[in-house]
C-alpha cells in the first residue's frame, strides 16, 4: 500500500435514469416496495437498558456529518437538512420524540454513540463491513462508491487511476474499500498517493484546482457536489462497489430495541407515501425512490 497522507477525516445528470437503472441491478434481492414481515416494535416511545451509557428519554439525537449532502448538510436557510434528516424527523413526529440533529466529527462517531452523546448514526451510513459493530435497522437504501475525476483528465476507467493522487473522506466506506484488506485494496495500492480529508466539499475544490487527480465518494454526494459543473467533473462509469445504508445504534439491548422501532416506522412511512415524497424532494441531488430497499410491513 502506498504511503497515506491523513489531513484529518470523512451526475445526477439529465440522462441519469439509465444510471439509476444500472445501479438498482447491483442491489439486494427484493429491493423495492415488496411486502415482508417487519421487526417487532413496541408502542412505547421510551426505552431503557442496563448495558447502555444512558437511558433513552425521548430525546432522539441524530449524529450526522453536516458536510455530507444530500443526506445531511446546512441548507440555504442555515438550518440542518438532508434526505436522512427528513426521514429522522418523520420518525420523531410519529413517535412523539424530540428531534435533535447533531453534527459530529465523523471519526468521533463511535465514542459519541457508545457514551450516549448521540442516539444513533443516521447519515448515509454503510452497513457492509460494520454488521457486527452496531445495532442496525435493515438496509433502507442502495448506494455505490464511485470515482470523480476532472472532465479533461483523460482518465476513463479505474485502471487509469494507477499512479494518481486520489482522495477520500477519512473513516469512510470508500476509504475502507480501498485500504489494505478492503475489496478494492489492489486498486488502492496502485495509487501514487491516497489521501484522506475531513469533508468532501474541500476535496472537490482540490480536484478542480488540480491538487488531486480523483475523489472516491458516495454517488449522491458526487452528484450534489458536481451540480451544474458537468463540464468540469465527470463520474467514471465503473463503480467501486454497491452497498446499502442503514441506521446504526449502539450494540446494546436498548440499541436493538430502538433499531427495530425505527425500522418499523420507516416501513410505515414507505407505505403511506412519505418516503417517495422525500426521495422526490432530493431527486435532483441523486436520490431515487427506485433505490429504496426496505420492504413494507
């Protein structure tokens, strides 16, 4: 593996319908709005657990990266917004919980979760490779990791990244994928340099200025950051992988109970059409209802 420089941490184009169709083929069998049995859920909005850092008192504290659009970010009005935060707010409204979005440093997420400073991690949180580390809901959304390059770079496929300077967010799914023992470790080892940074907004600035040659990033995050700069950036057709998002809680009895409750609520929000409405709200940022994976109850 090449030496890493750690700075710190973590198109939806006009013709994107074809891309989403390809993307959907990567996903879990049965993704869509098919019917299956849901996890059991109690009617109480408050739970306790002797093996948790603190008891859940109805204040639902959502840990998220505020520089991770379209899942969580600061809107034009200065308020926290995003696809995942909208889902979380709907769940809180259903349960009567206090909705408390809390921006966090991504590499501090585990310490904050296990100490009870946040209730969950809900922020385009990849389940693959983390299954045994958290109390997860079932996956609710498909995703893929992609590579963004400058449109004039001459790089057309993953093989073209050999010897190049590639950047991603620290402690991200893309980082794990390209690191030693990751599914794309061989590709990562071919880079001239593999850097990490704390947010993707800065990474895109670095790519545009030529400080790096490519960014490994979540597809919708790439779409959001590219915006109308399709003459400046391009997403390689060849994806790094396909993966799925879920809501992560502390691996405790309380965490398991909350995960089951939130999962059931998401199923209900899908059944009543709310999920589709939220997907359509963020459609121009790379979110598609076709990628929703959690079956209705």
